């Protein structure tokens, strides 16, 4: 009788060890090493290839075109994917529980089923539950006949149904609930997640079926499971948003068929995820004009410029160590901005609690919002409002200089389209950007110049 071989696998990073360890030597997680049985792959499994053949052919003779994408009726979703769904691609979608991943994919499935056969596999809900949710999302329409549902967790049975139904799109919700009977480990373990993802990737590449995988996230916000899972798939998307706000952002962090910086904006409503076609207008809808501490920044999310309101508040601290709170911006960028304002602009902020907030639950990562954040703090400190018709674009350096940012013209065009009349931009050595009708450009070289231009006449 053959001896059963076991190993210990870290459930956070996938590191293997021959014996139990209290702490993973690779990621440092405690009590994450779980015993799993080692099952060597069978000879048949090793012969399976991504294309079903081991014969090399000239690239010029390969059938198919990169432009042959499946039409996705949800325009914001299609934008993030690069224009549609590429046949044979594997797409992983992660996000916090309850953020709307299943809702978005079920909406996509019901709309795409009018043109292609779709199989929705759920390991967390029963068929009646899925039907009830689909009817809630489109109460006035009949459910399409080309939309198939399957409540199953055994991947071998799921693959058999895929072969029988022959769908063009498969949705697996979620990858952590699927398991292969050939492995003794439980569903959601490192081995099961890795092997199930690899089997679905083989299916997608050999048949041309597009596969969507829903992935759970850890408490740190990363997709649970081994990092190799993100390397196997073609596209990794994150659905982000503040649970106390209605807006959701679908962000691409890896995409073999499109840009990796695109973002789609949705609004969570009673009938599911609603596309926000003009996000800038939505984010500025509740802005209070002529309120101290309010500035408008123009940030780029992929190829799309977004106007967001940056709110700053200063208040005298009652303790010796003043607070710094950042909501929607990087905390270190806030500390840098406060230090520059103290040293280069002469503001005394060492006894002030400072709060920064990006309205709408949006998170701004690029430094082009530095100037707006700094002027919001100055406006609150001086208790003087900024011009209501002005936007601010620029990165702040440690010397107090305002540095140029890329794609300045699309930002200015978006600001002019929404009715803004003035734009404070860096005085770049590369020259003034092309003239944008309807908006006056005011170039500033340093944070001191910006402060003087905005507040000297108040």
C-alpha cells in the first residue's frame, strides 16, 4: 500500500513546507499552514494542453482576430475590459462581501443571453434564489431562455455540464467554493483554488469559452488564495466602493486585452448596478459652492478624466499631537502636503487637526490632486472659500514647486465641459497646452504663487 504523502501549505501565500510551522517564513502569517495531501497529477492530466494540440504552427496561420470580441451591453463594464469580452479569456473579479460582484455578473448574464448562451454556476446560492434575484434586477422583462443556472461545487460535474450546454460565457460564483474530488483538501484551500483555476483556464483556451471567476478577498483587500491564481487568469478586476455610498468603481489591475488603468463607475440601486455615464457631474452634484475647504481636482482614471471634490478641514487640536486623517487619498501624500505647506508656505499647522475627504467614496491615487488638497487645507485654515468656477491640477514637490502632470488637455476639456471657467495648472517648461475654449489657464510655479493667486484678492 502506497504511503500517503502530505505537506503543509500556507493559506495566505501558498508556501509549502514538509512539516508544520507556527509562522509562514514567506509572508509572516501566523497559524496559516494547513496540512494537505499531495496528489500527483495523472498521466492523462499532463497530456491536456491549452489548445488541445501539441503541434506548433506559424503565427500567421493562427485563426481568429483580436477584434473578435463578444458584445457586452454594459458599456462601463466593456470599457474596463477593453471593448468587450475576448473569447477564451479568464476574468477574475474580486471585491468586499456585499459590494455587488454577483449582482453585476448576473445583470451581465441576463443581458448577454439574448445573443450568446450563458451558464451561471453558483456554489453559494440555489437555483430558486438566483432566479428570484434575476427577477428583481429586471422585473418588467422575461428571463432569457439562453441563460442556464447550475448550483454545484464539484468541478468535474460542472465541466460535464459545460460540455453538454456548450455556453459562450461561463460565470463561476465563486472560485473558493469549487473543488475537485481528486484532491482531499477542502474547498477554498490553496490546492483547490489553484487547481480549479487551472482546469477552467484549460477549458477556456481549448474551447474559446469566456470564463468569469468571482474571488473572495482577505481582510487586507487582496483576493484570497495563491498569487499564482492571478497570474493564471487574463484579467483581474476589483469592484471597489464605500459601503455607505451608492457609487461603485470597477477597476482593472491586470488586463492582457486592454488598458490596466481603466475604471467603470456604477451606482448601486434597488434594481442592481446602474451605469454612471457622467461620473464627474455625479461626484460634484452635492457640492456646496463658496464653502471654505472645498476644492475641485481633475484626476485621470485610465483614459477618462474625472472631476472630484476635495474637502479639507483644519481645527485647533486639544492635544499635543494633532491628528491627520485622510479619506480617499494616500495618507503619506497628506503628510507630505502638510509638511510643504508648513515649511514653504509659512502656514502654522503643527497645532491643527487636519482632515481630507474625497466626496463620493472615490479613492484618488495619482499626485495630480496634490494642489487641490493643499488649497483646500489653506482655504479651511484661512476660512476663505476658493473660486467656485476654478479647478486645480498639479503635483507638489518637496521644494514647494508645482510639477506637471500627464494628459493635461483632456483634463481641461472635461472641466470646460462641466462649466468651469478657470484652471490653475503648473507652469511647465514644455509650454502651454493647446488652447481649450471656455476656460482660462492660470499657471503657477510654486505653492506660494498658487496661494497668492487664489487668496490675495479675497
